[in-house]
């Protein structure tokens, strides 16, 4: 074999995207994905994929993101496997027709909502939790009876490769396929005119996904990001709030769409909260003295740039290691509200803390900015909780903790406005990937609609006015 042929053999073949999509559409046309048994079988197989290969998944996540084995298990393996297990148990119930009682003027007749799979759908995953944010949405797509193309993020290549290897081993390869590649591959995929597209990632890329889907009128689900605030009221349990904020901010080095992007804290407890957040960070990150691993050079440079431009006071961390792409967890007090650190989604281990004089100020600060994916509140008072819940718009909200609302299969998870559209998890994922088709049936005898047939008599009109 020549040097040229060896080199050619080492270059992965370009994916046959039209052929792959065509194969999946042909499978859908056979009707085999519509049956409840196929759905249950695939969901159980997905759970086995995750459980059987926990070690390989953890290795890939360590290679891509420097993630610790426990965090790999908790965030990507256990959560996704539980989602698949829950859906397998309940999908038969979800598929049942949802009957509706008709108005008097619609009788005689009956009606219901029929949950119908869209067809062949595309799921474009994200790099920060590559298994959870790629295979998690797959649960809803399978439960709804679709055939699916999975496109993992190229920014987490080891995880992408593991999915490409394992999915065809465990799942129906004629109904579920993995296509690897970069943004150009995503564009080519979207150009195939899927029946639905789901994308998880940044807001700007989300706009491009939506624009690419528009010519085909492909409906889209977008799970994006934004700057998720934490409001810490004066009556909050500062000890617990500090630990929970610090733990969540350090998860995956802050590279989490639901991470606390900034804290708004009442002036009366600001110094205490900042000190205790600092203590918690030092304890939680003690085994990483050089700082936390950032996914790539571009993201590292962006984060270091935020710190170099900040007008706030760096009270903890701030040091970085360019050679190893590591950044120390950093707390910045009172940055300028208009600087990049407070305008852009951080997606890293930097926590701005902003002093406010009242709850009014905190609510005004949040509502003057784009709607976030999540909003968090720490308080002991029901009145404060109810006010913030009613007045602060967000994709989801959690009181006295962070992130956990997105890990329940019994709650919808999604954004609003710039932070996304649509929601999934559990039954909500099944519904997101299902078309709710209205069905109504009418008897032919007696033909009570005869009164509205032409010619329109005065008597018929009077009767119709009473009925309609």
C-alpha cells in the first residue's frame, strides 16, 4: 500500500447524509416505529447502552472535558438512563387518545387528540453534556415513534465517537443513526427537510438553525442559554445558598447552560455571602490548584478576556494557565452592568456578584434583560417567593437550589424567548416530538346539519342562532 493510500484510508469517509435520511424515512414509512413495543424496546436498549458502557462514557468525558467520574455518572449516565427507563414504563399511557367532550352544538359526535409521530427528526446535541443533551432528547423522539438522526457536537469528539460506535450496536440501526461532523454537516442535515429539528446550544447558533429550517417550514425545538440569575434575598439561609451556588458554578467548570451566570444579593448580606461562596469554592476545588479545564482555546481566550476587561473587584481566583487551558474559579464583585462579563453568557467558572439595595432592584435588574433559561431564588419567605415567581420571566425557576428542576422527568424543561422554545423531558418530551392531531367523528343519520344547507330560510337561521 502506498503512502498516499494509507493516508486516504485514515481519513474518515464523508457521511452519506441523503442516503442516511432516505433509509430512515423508508423505515418510518413501514410503520414499525409506531407500535408501542418497538418504542419500549428501544428505550430499554438505550438505558442498557448507558449502564453497560459507563466506563467508556466516563473516559470520553474525561478526555473531552476533564470531567470527574462521579460527575460523568451523575450528569450524563444516571440522568439519561433514568429518563429512558421512565419513558419505557409510561409510554403506553402517553400514547392513548385524549378524548374531549364536545359542545352541545357539536353533538352528536365524538372527538379526541391522536398523538402522531412527526416522522424523521434531527437532534443536534451540545458539547458540554454530550450524552445527556444528545441522548436525552432521543428519549422523547423514540417515545413518540419517530426515526431519528443524532448529530453529536464535534467539540467533544471522544464522546461523539463513542455514540457513533454504540448507538448502532444497541438501537435499531435502520431507525436511529449517528452522523458526525462540524457545522457544515449540521447545515447539510437541516437542508434535507426533516419533520422536526431539535438543537441545544448557544442563542446565535440557534438563530442560524431556525433560519436553515425556515425554507422547509420545519418546526424547531431550541434549548439555548442566556444569563441565568440568582437572587439572594436578605432573609436567605446564607450558608446553604453559598454552598449550592458554588457547587453548581463549579459543575463542569461552569460550562453549563443552567449555571448561575450572576448573583444579585441584598447589600445587608453581600459580604457574608461572598466570603462563604469563596470558602465553599476553595473546599470544592481543592484538588484542582491550577484551575478548571476549559474545553478549547477559543473559549479559554474569551473567558480570560472577560477578566482582563472587568471593572469589578476580583476577590477570588482570576489566575489562568494558558498551556493547559485552565482557569481558577473566580468571583468578581460589582462588575459594570454593561461590560462583556455581564452582557454575554459566561459558560465558565467565573461568578459575578452584584449588590442590590432591595428586592425591587433585583427584579428590575433581571426583567430589564433578555429572558433567561433559568432563574434562581434563595429566600425563606413565601411572599418573596410568590412575587419573584410571578414577576420574573424565565424558562424555569428553582427556589433555594439550582439546576435540579431540569433533571426531573415529571417537569418540562425548556427556554423562553432568546433562551429557547419548546420543552422536553418525560411526557413533555413525548408531546414535543408528537403531532397532536385532532380527530372528530360524526354519524350520518340522523342528519341534523340539514338545517344549515341552502336555501337559508328564516326558520333555519333562527334555529342556528340559538344553537351556535
